C-alpha cells in the first residue's frame, strides 16, 4: 500500500471533511467526479481533502487520478497492492484520512457529490453518522427489490435507519471505530451498527450508472448481504464492532 501526495502533519492542516472514494473501474468518471467534489466543498465552506483509494483497479485509475489538476481540496491517492473490495478499500481510506468528518462516496457518479452539502448541514454534536437514503429507479426492478429487503433487514437487526447505505458521512469517533476493526472481512455498516447509536438520514436521488457496470454479480451481492446481516446481528449483540 502506498500513499501519493501525503498530507502535512501540522495541527492546523486538519481538514473539516475528508472525501473517501474507492476507485475500481471508475477511471472514466474521475475528472467530472473530482471537479464536482471540489465545487461542492467550496459551497460547504468546509476545508476538505479528497482520498482516492485505488483498489488494485485494472483500468489504472491511480494513474488517471495523478494527472488530474486539483485547485481546491488536497487530493491524495492511496494505492492498494491487492483488491480488497468496497468495504476494505473504504476502511483503508478511513485509516488514512485526517478529517473531523468523512464522507464515503462511490466513484461512479451514481451518488451525486452535491448531496454531501445537505449531509454536512445535517451534522450536529452527538450525531454519529448522517446517511443518504437512495431514491429513484437507478437499477433494475429485481435489484431494487432485493436492495430494499436488505436495507429493511439492516434496520430491523442493527438499528440503523431504514435505507442506510454506504453513502454516509461519519463523525471522527465513527471513523476511528471502523479504522480499529481487525477482520479484513468486516462490513462497514455492521461496524456502524455496533459502534454508533445516534444517526440521521436524508433522501437523495441516485442516478443510473453512465460508465461500465457494477463489479458485484448477483452471487457476490447475496454473499455480501448474508455476511453483512450476520455481522450486524453479532455487532448489536456484543455492543461493539468486530
């Protein structure tokens, strides 16, 4: 694992918000994504950094990212030596980030970076995480149905808000709790269910994918759902992250 453009260590360099973006087959989206993140960060009035996590992307997303001009928030690129999957890549990004808050954002532009402004406004003292609840017809009816059933299971078993997903803004205690998890198979939503108690959620319109296709097959989605629900059950029962 290597970090390009490491952040300065001065105390006054700690940003208000870290943007954590996993990169896997998202090279085509990167220029627009970073531009929209920078514009949104400026509107929020919060100092920011962008942490792009190259999850051993076969398209060379890290090379693409390194060529991007960045005039706004500090742009950092974290290169992983092997593919860890979405949760693993996000966790490495959270371990590397320095922000007082961090937002997890997919790199395919389905989740609009502009919505982070609303998540930022909804934060408050005592809130552990602010979730986006995805709305809209952004995938097939079959996938939408199974996604909704999965979200209902997370809400029922783990006490997360109905519709909670990995488009979420985390407080520093939640960042540290996820970063401290030990198992490489830890599911972030399960970790949040075990570590957090006070959540907020806002509806956000999600777009259809414009470039490429999802890296998750039906079998992979099912396997992750089962693992996630089981870990969520254990995390709530034990009262801590795994």
